[in-house]
C-alpha cells in the first residue's frame, strides 16, 4: 500500500496530522507494507520570502481580529499539538515555503524525505527558526541526512526540483484537494484533515481489506510464470 | 496516475510487453501525468549465477522437448518481438537475475531505472551478453546513467537493495500475480501479460475516467486551506 500525504510546512494541522497518522499507522497490523510519500502543497504561494512577519500578525490581518484574539486561536491549536506530544510556538515567522518543498523533493530522491519533513516541522513549529534563511535550511537539510553539496545546490538553484513541486500541486488539484493535510491511500481513498489516529487506522484497514485489484485483461495472455512462457499458437 | 510494472529481465513477454505498454501510453492523451515504476519479479530465483547455460538448453530441459523444438518456440517469440521492432536472439544465456533487480532499485534511487531496464533487456535479448559477469553489469549500469561508484558498491555488496527486491516480490504475491509482466494502475486495475498496445491505452483511459477517489473522512475536519486553518471550537 502507498499513502501519499499532501502538506505544507506552514500548516499546523499538517504538523499535528502527521503525528496522528503515524500513530494510526503504528496501530495498523500491516504497517510494514505501507510506503509513505510526502507531496507538496503551498497554502500561501504568494507569501514573501524571506520574511520577518510574525505569524500572529499575519493571522490578525488575515482573520481581521486583534493580536490577542489571534493568540487565543493559536493557543487552541497549541493544545491540539500538545495532545500529540508536540511543541508549538506562536512566535514563529510566516513565509514562503516553495524552497522548502524543493528541498523535500531532493530529500525524496536521497531517501531522507520523511526525516527532513520532521526536521522542518520541528524547526518551524517547535523552534520558530527563520526558514527564509538559506544557511538555516542548509543546516536543517544536512542534519536530516541530505548530502551537504546537494542541499547547497538545491538552495542555490531556484529551478532545482521546482517542476516536481508544481507537479505535486497540479495533482492535488486534479484529486480535488483544496486544503491540507490531504491523505490518499493507493489513489483509492482520500482523508482530509488532521483526523484522529483511529480514523487513519480504520482507513488503512479498509483499504487493506478492499485491496484486491480488478483485472482488466485475462491472465491467460502472453505471460511468463513458474511453468515457463506462453508461446503463440502452442 | 501511477503504473507499476512487475517484470523480470529474463522474461521475453516483459521485454515485448514493455514496448507495447509504451506504445499504448504514447497514445493516451493524459500520458504526461503517468508515473511508471518498475518492480522486481524473479521467474527463476533458484537459477545459478553466474551461468553459462544456453537458454535453448534450459528450454529444452524445462519443456522436455528437443533443442530444435525449443528453437522453434523461440522463433515464434522472436516474431512477436520483431513486431515491436525489437531484436531477439535465442543464443542468449540463462541465469539468475537477483543482482540485476538490485541494480534496478539503485537505478530507481538515482532516477535512471527505466533507462537501466531498457539497457538490461537490450543486453540480454538483443545482444546476448553474459549478465552474470559483474564487469558487464558495471558497464551497462554506468552506460544507463548510474554513477560508477554506486554501481560498483551495489555489485560488490549482495545485501544492497536486496530487501527492496524481496519487498517487490512479496507485494506481487499479495496482489495475486503469478506471472509477469504484471501491470497495475493506481493499485486499482491489473493487466497480466504483454497485451496489445491498445489494451494498455484503454486501461489507462478507464482508470483515468474512474479516477475520482473516495473520501473516507469528512472534508470539514482540522484542515488548512485558502481561507486559513480550522480552529477547534471556532
């Protein structure tokens, strides 16, 4: 089975939802057969980068509320994060995430995508680090196992993995995703939002139970098997 | 869409079926959105390696026919190959393909899997090269774009990518595949055998038309979208 997860590093429910999904996956009996792929989704593609806008200012402006009201909203999300054992700081910075997604695709090519996403979430939500600073991203990426020269190359070249980010975003749109996190199991089942762990476990179990694939062409075609290869006219 | 293709380098219908699938894919309007992944399947895991057994001897022994009768069977498969513009030699050698599958997984990690598979098929069927010779494999792998040091590392270490090969084979068994080539579209539709190109095109069109995924959890959960992030109790 393959689970694709569209998310954005700036998305609190993606951060929390990843932990909930992983708890659901850990409770799934066939977890060893599950491959997880992270896909790119920018919540705010027009966000400036680098930026020094505090998230609380962005939220107050976006929702037309006071800074105190924005802080109260953030406190509720922080409670949800704490429920998953995750640190959550509201003094983090708002910014563009395109370069982070490009890095995550480099991480995928090098087999360290999941570790890099965890590191980026932690840097953003738990440590409020300035993710618009290439030196900070370089340190995070290498710390997660991306070779230093590859991290430097990707950060220096805005075209590196840009097509892969755009392709993920087009695919999300094609699948009807309008928000994140968005989980897709074997391109059959979609789960929107940071649902409870048990919802993920149940979805995995259902997908596993329904796992039989539909055969479109007869299996007696030109095929090789234990008994050898079919030969035309024999 | 994602198409997974289980195949073996020693499998004539996999060689021919790949060309037919690619012709079907080329005729599919949404081909640019199709990702192809090659997966491992050993037709004869117990085959010795390296070996100098001619395929015709192996076939004569396996089917309990004369060498001439085996050659006649091979000639029919060669006709099918020629129909796809593929060279096909019956003086090739039978041997174990586990190391070739390990190389293909290294190719996948380096983004050259498809080119490497084409090169291995060509070396086996069109050129009858001795694929049990590590120096030959090293040359083929680097020619297909695998970094030389990675090819050498994988060929020198029998454990490199061995788990990935075994995982593919377990997955094929779980999906009910008993022979190859075996094509799976988005884990929904299976196509067994080297079917005509038009069968592949039609299957791709059907999968595309049926592409909507089923939503298991309501989309009004804890999600972030264009309008911001849902906040508990707000």
